[in-house]
């Protein structure tokens, strides 16, 4: 058994300063993984707080400030994590942004910026993680952030929906190409989650639909068959499964964890 086999597995979670990313990072630490957390410079303080919470559980933690849309930054991030924590076994490409606007009011610049994070960022994280895992020769788990809008878009979320459809396709292609390396590639598709991103979506949807703040999320929440808005821990529980050996025979899938809003 190699030294890598004996040491705890290592996960890297992007966009982990808050929301779903934070929930995933803390869950993976609870599962016994050492966890590297990433976010942008503006969220450094929150990111350090997440790392401190991980360290308090007895697991090793490290922070990496990087823009996932920048190839050199993503390459350096993966190299840093592998060097500091010894290896990389689980990549969770969670970082993402939303823009709520009618298509006819969206600018090409806004479209490109959203795609640079939600799609290009996932592509860069997938490929750099795969290179590291192939070099290690131990297989691995690559996990991406899609959304229920990867199956059926919401109005006023056109570019966001398109980015998540693209993540679903990228996940399938990567799963086919890297299967012989022992790497599985899957995505999670949250619905309406009580996070800062959904606070922003609610505010903008309400503005566009002439509703008070909070009314849009209430309106869309009526679609949830399980009767409550999701919390990050709901999503983190599924990512825990995708990161574990229990999902070794699952690849290329994008699974909805939305309380029953949509069905694949």
C-alpha cells in the first residue's frame, strides 16, 4: 500500500466561502477528508472562517484564493493543494454566479462574464483536477455544480440556465474520456436553496415581476413537493455520496436534489 493510500483523501471545493460550497466543504471534512477551500479575494475572511471550522474537526485544511476563470490560477491552485495536502482525490467545481435579466436586456459582456465562471471555470477545474489525478494514478472523483435549470430553464435566467445545461454536457463528455483512468465525473443539480445567491435571484425576480422582496421565492417554492426550501446540507449530503466509494459505479450523471420541483 502506497503512502497516498494510507493518508486521508483530499478534496478541493471551489466557491466555498459560503452557501452550498461551505456546506459541502464541512460535510466532506465530517466524512474524514482533508479539505482545501477556494474562493475569490473579496471573500477571504469568510473563507478563512470555513478553514478554521474544518481544522476544528481535526482534519487538515488549507485556503486557496483564486479566480476559477483564470487558467494559470486554477493550475496553480491544484498544484498547491496537491503539494500542501499530499494529493487530490475529489474536486468539487462549485463556484458559480447568477444574473437575473430578460434576455433582451442582457449584454454580451454580462453573458461572457457569467460563462467565464459557470462554464469555463468548471471546465478548467475539471481538466486540471483530471491531470493531477491521472498523474497520481489513483483515480478520483470530479463533481460539478449544475442546477435544475440544466433540465428546464427559468425565465429571466437564460444565460445562467444555458451555462448549467453546458455543465451537464461537459460532465458527460468528461465521464466518457476519463473512465479508463478510474475517474468518475458527476454533477449535482440543486433547486431553490436558502443562500445568498437565491436571495439575489429572489430580489431580481421580484423586481422584474413587480413583486415585493421575498414574494418570488415564495411563488417558486410552491413548486417544491417536499414543502420546504432546500438548505446547503441537503446538497452536501448528495455530494458526500458522489465523493465516496459508494458511487464508484456512477458516472456521467447530473442529479436533481430539489425537493421534487422537476423530474428527469
